[in-house]
């Protein structure tokens, strides 16, 4: 085909390179401008959001008194929900939470003080368990834990408390009797499973005249023994990086689930039950996969028997301050608070 473009209109390779580089500069400048704009938008949104939350928190704290005095009625609203929605954009749930929390906390000044600082949500997990006698203890826990960790702690605390009612105070009973009492799981739990017919058939044959508990225990032991045989050696190192084969081994024990008794959350952190800062070692025997809440409980020193198998773990009321790892955990807490 004949070339119909006149020579003068032709663009040579040098020109193309120049145009392309100019375009690149322009594109890069545009990209940078976009990045700055987006950063600015995000920062403004985050700041306004933070302020909005703070003001909503202040509104929530006033609600019980407004409800008590029926100020909403005097101002022409049909109820407290309408009043809070119109004036503060609060949802029905938020109003209910605020009223419930403040009612529950009315005889607990320490907790009200925290609600004023950190919002009513911060004390919600403990309101069914805190009493005027124990509110100081709980206030301390609210201050050092995230809401999720606090929820996890309260859950375990209630279980331990229930046992304590049978066995005496769980902090003061002798250690040997404590271990048997909590998380021993001797009462049976029923679970439902769906299986492929062939698997079900083989399992039933394996069970034979025995019972499911024994049969599955055997399978579990076989799985654990198999895993144990392939256990990699501990790594002595200055690096916090956990070698992949050790990581894989530690997470295989629970198939990536949090190892804390009865927790079914996926693991988020491989926790050193013997602190790395003390051992400089990644040992598959002392690496345990944990969810964020349970990892925080461990670092708060609130897990008793931490260096034994997780099935022997239980929560305690205060950390053991005589342990060397307590100092490390204090540093971790300080560092986390600083990083945010
Ligand atoms: Zn967990």
C-alpha cells in the first residue's frame, strides 16, 4: 500500500521518545497530585469522623438524664428516639445502648468515668459481670484491653467464676486443683457433622463396638504423632522472622485456627509462649497460633499455664509479676500503645 503521509508530517523515533518522556513526566505529576489530594481527603475524613464520634459520645452520656426528665416531651418530640435521631443522628440501637449502659453503670463511678473518656461501648462487655465491689478491678481491665480482648476475657472469666463458685476463688485455690477444674472438658459436648457416605461408612467401621470419643481421639493422636514426626528443629536466631517450615508446623496443629480453648477464630499471630526476646529462639513447641484477642490476653500475662498445652490454659485475674516475661510484656504493651 502506498504511503500517503507527507514527509513533513512524519514523526521520527527521537520525537516520539521526547513526547513519551514529556507524557511520562505529566503522568507522574498527575499521579503525585492525585496522591496528595487523596491523602488530604482521607485525613480530613478521618479527623471529622473522630470529632463526630467524640460528639456523639457526649450526646450519649446526656441521654439518661434527658430521658429521666422527659426533656424530649417538653421540646415537642414524641419520644427519646425521635429526639436523639433528629438532633444528633443517633440510631435506635445507639439510644438503647446508651440508656442500658448508663443504667447498669449508675452505681459504678469508676466505670462511668471511663465511659466519659472512651465512650459507652468501651464498658459494655463488663456490665453484666462488674459489681460496685469489683468495678475497680474491671476498670483496670477496660483500660488495658481492646473491646474484643475484653469480650474474650469476660467469656473465660465467667466460666472460671462458675467453677470458682464450686471450688472457691479461682486465684486462691492451690494450683494442682485449679488445673483439673478449668477447661478440663470432661463433660461431653454434642456436635453435628455432615460426611460423604464413604467416609461415614469407614468411620463407623473404625468405631465398631467402641464409642465416637475413643475413635476420634485415636485419629487425633495419629494426626498429632504424624505432625510431630515431621517437626522441624528450633531455630536459634536474632531475627524475628519465623522460618516458613516452623510456621507451617505450628499452624498445622490447629489447621490455622486460634489455639485458645473453644475459640474458633482464624489465627492472626504466631505467639511465642516463651518470649522471643528472652530465648532468641523460634521453637515449634512454644509457638502457638492465636487470634488477636487471645494474643493480647497472653501479653497481658492473664493466661495461666501459658507454657503448657493450650488445653491446660485458663485465665487469671492478675499477671504473675515475678515472671521474667512480665517485663517483656510490659514493653510490648508500651510499644503497642505508642504505635497505636
Ligand atoms: Zn482466639
